C-alpha cells in the first residue's frame, strides 16, 4: 500500500495567526517528527515561511510507526512527494 492510499492522507495542517494560510500538500515540507501516540503521528511542517503542526491518525499503531520512520527519512520533502512511497507489508 502506498502512503497516498491511506484514508485522509495528506493530513490537514493546523496553525495560528491571522495571516496564516493553510498550505497545499505540494507546498508542505516535512520539518520534524514529534512523536507517535497510539495510532496518531504528530509532526511539524513548514510552508511559505510558516511552521504548523500536523496530526495523522493511522489505521493501526504499526502503520503509525512505519509512517514515522518514513517521515523521519523524508525531512525536507513535501507531503505530496512521499505519497508514492510504499508502506512495509504487515
């Protein structure tokens, strides 16, 4: 299964500030993986000079941990660009 085939991928970023516009997936660059809690992967992205947080609910804890590894190895890449990466088989 490819990352882009996960339901609700790519995740919607959250941010604050009146002038903050939510970035498109091709503009969203992976900055740092924060943690995995159960099935939730928390990471930080940047776009257009703004930092934002993302939370992605994976279908299982195993998928969340696999996605965390992929995100960590994809620092500096866009969310859209990693959509074609294969998740390890269960």
